C-alpha cells in the first residue's frame, strides 16, 4: 500500500534525507584526524558513524526506487529522471564500498556531491521525469556502465594530480598513493569497458566494433595497464611513470568528451546529441 | 589498410591453426624454455613491448578513425604476439613460486583471472573473427522472406522464413515470426534463434523493418573471458596494489 503512494511528488523528501545523511557521513569522515591511530577508539567511532550515515543515505534512495518500481509496475529505467535516480544510488554505493575497503576520507564527500547533483536536478527539473530515453539507452546496462565510468574518472583524476605532484616532489608516498588510486580506478574502468561490451552485444550484435569511443576507452585502459606493469616490474624512471599517468589521463579526457571534437570520430554511434 | 584475408581462415582452418599455435607454445615451454624466444616472451621487455605495440596500434585507429587497420597484417601480428606473451606468462605465473622457481605454491587467482580472462576474450574474438557472419534483411508485413544480404552485398537464402507480424513505433518493438516461432524483438533485446544465431532489430520504414542476423559461434568464449576479467577486476578493487615481485609478470 505504501509503495502505491510513491511518486515523484514526494521525491523531494527522500532526496533531502538522502543528501543530509550523505553529507553528514562525509563531514564525520573528514573530521577523523589523520594523526589518529586506525585502531584508536575515537577513529573507529567516527568511522562507524560515517558508514552508518552512508548506509542510511543509500537505504533512503533504495526505498524510493523500490516504491517507484512497485507503483509504476515496471523497472524505473525508462526516463531521464529515472536514470538520474540510479546514478545517485550507484554513486553513493560505490563511494561507500570504496570507503569501507580503502578508508579514503575524501571519497564520501565526492560521492555525496556527485549523487546530490543528480538528485537536485531531479527535484528542480520535474520535466525530465517524463522525458523518455532513446530506445538504445533503455537497457539495464546503461546505469551501471555510466556510473562506474564516472567513478573511475574521479579516482583516476586524483591519480593524475598525484602524478603532477610526483613530477616535482620526491616523497615515496606520492607514488604508492597513486598506485592505490590507479588500481581502484582501473578496476572500475574495467567494469565500465566490459559492461559496455556486453551491452553492445545486446544492442548491436557485436562485443567490439572499433567505434571511436570504444577505441579510446581501450587506449585509456591499456595506458593504465601499462603503468601497473611498469610499477610491478620496477621498470621506467619515476618521471616516466608520472608522465605515463598524465598521458593516460589525457586519453581518458579524449574518451570522455574529446572525441566529440575529433574529426575522425564523427561517425561514432556513441554521439547521441546529433 | 586492411588486407588480411579474414574469411579465408574460417572454420576449420582457424581451429587447426589455433591448435597448432597452442601445441607450438606448449612444445617451446616444455623443451626450449631457455631459448632466446621463450626468454623474450617471459621477459619484462616482452610484456612492455607487446602492450605498447597494441597501444600504439589502437592510438593510430583512434586518431585516424580507420577501422580497417584492425584487419591488417601488422595488427594481426601484434595480436598474435600479445596472446603468445599472455600464454607464456600465464603458464609461468599462475601459481606462486619460490625465488628459484623450483616449488609451485598457491594459485594466484587475481593474476590468473585477469590474464587468462584477457587471453580467452581476445583469443575468442581473434580466432573466431573468420566465423562471424552478419546479414541484413527486410522483414515485410505478412510476406514470408528468406533473402538476406551479407555486409559485402552477397545474397544468402535462409533456410527458414521471416515474417513481420506487427510493429509498434511508440515502443519500437517488432513482432516477428522467425522459423515458425513468433518473437518480440526490440533494441537491446535480440531474439536467439539458435545458440550461435541472434536476430536484431536495426530500423524500420513504411514497408517493414530491417533485421540483422548475426552468427557468432565463438561468442561464448568472449563471454567467458569477460566474466573472468570482471572477477579479476573485483579482486583488483578488493586487494589493491601488488608489491613488486621477483618474477616479471
């Protein structure tokens, strides 16, 4: 009965609660001091509170999605508004998982901002709730594919900043922090690329067609794979490794938005705004 | 560019060559492990060279937009080199080793899933490419059709009829009778006629809808490789950076 009442009209209340919990989690995680020992009671208490708040935030959104699903009598995957709902959900979930596993204090702030942008868009622009996606984008792959890519871009963006610092700095910590970010970012990048291949098989009949977007996604992935191998094998100077990370991030930009301006990529089937 | 006669290597020639390649690699591994070529495949130089060569080839495709490069002799050689390096590296590194390499230990799951997954996915796409058949046809309303056209324009008569029963423009769904069975086909939801043959909806006009028939017998290999890579990526996320190893993998 409750689910039958879940409509976009009450989304503002769910969004407000989810945003409040997400930012509370972010603030608490940022308040945990770097100098506290990981085993100290204070640190563990702050961490538990931020995880609890984060779980609440995800649960509030999950409740709205489940209710909307029930009241629409179909999966909420058809309109622009519905996909943005999922972006918010997956951004918060990915942030929570990364925080639980890797304890990056900044990651909850990033996922809170990312999720809030999409939730606020849904509140401020109710017309997108009825804006139907083009048939090719109406797929269960669409949201996980895009969300994990966005998440990997943020992690690899941080790795890029560390690479810039690594070019001029000398600390060993810079490279080991960059390594962790590259491993996590590459894991998400792999999920994104492979979910794209599986989706392409469903949509067009081919896992891979050397479309410009696919090609640049592969180039980006190969750059990070090369970096990981250079680091594991201990090959290449620190400067060369940092330059490779910077080049990899440039390729990522090309894959993300650069191909829209690349003359040879104008026949891409991934450019939907023509 | 282009130029590699892909269709010439269709079944059974691709399976014979694949068997020969695996046997050749096994022989080299078992009997000539100290030879220069095997040492190159197992070296850090071999790994970095093969990944870099693949990366450069992709960059050329990316900047020029020329997809024919992917069916050129040079590209085929790079793919073969990459697969060979992957195969040798997997044979050496799938289990933990002591510094002397004498004793085998626990299975290195992350390494195995990522490398074998990539090899299986790439290998299925590479060796299976000659067996892929793509045809287009027009399904007409209440008129059985058997005539389909390959991408090079060559016609083929299907062994079954295809009839368009209904088409809903608003939901972009076609109700099509394929081989006596009525199926609903829409974008992202192809119809699997057999294990190796899928029918896709590609477009429509006032006379009927355009269907694409894809025959890809090796698709399950690619799917298995992707599944392994996904599991490996999960371990990449969970375990994070690997310490520098004494063996070069």
